[in-house]
C-alpha cells in the first residue's frame, strides 16, 4: 500500500510563499500520476494541480494558476508544490495524491485518485 507523507505546511503572511513536499513511504513515484488537492473549512476538496503518469507539464486550477508551481524531484523521489503570492483563500489542508492506473484519466476530480496523504495545514494570515 502506497503511503504519502506531506511536509512544509505552516503559517505564512499574506503575499508570502511556502513550499510543500510529498514523499512516498515506499516505491518510486516515477510510475504514478501525482497531484495536489486542498480542503478549506466547510468546503469540498478542490483539485489544485496534477502531472499525468507519463510526465509532461503540470495542469493547474484557475484559482492557483500563475502563483503555484508543481514539479517532480526525481532524484529525491518527491513531488513539490511551490506556492507564491499566497492569499487568505489559500488557507486549507493540502493533500498529496497519487494514481496508479494506466487506464484512468487523472485530473482535478478527487474521486479519480487512488492514494492520499494525511494532509498538511497551510494558514495564510492577513
């Protein structure tokens, strides 16, 4: 069973930056689709970005486009989410996700993904 562990969350001021990391407990993420979701209090989980199983450039939700950058660090077997120009609306628990199926078109819908991390809290203060 693939387990994902996020790190890097915390408290940051409005307009600041944070860098989230996601690492698997075992296995290499090279052969998985990977993504990031978030959930704010009282709201549904929201897809932020993902990279398909075959690699390629990340896809972003409109809410974070131009401010967040997702990447794979193959050398360290991690997935990175660099978040800049943070807004109050970015306050949420952030989850790393992975998908193992070659036959699933993984995207920004939560139902599609196979594995979830435990989440890391990001709080943006004004």
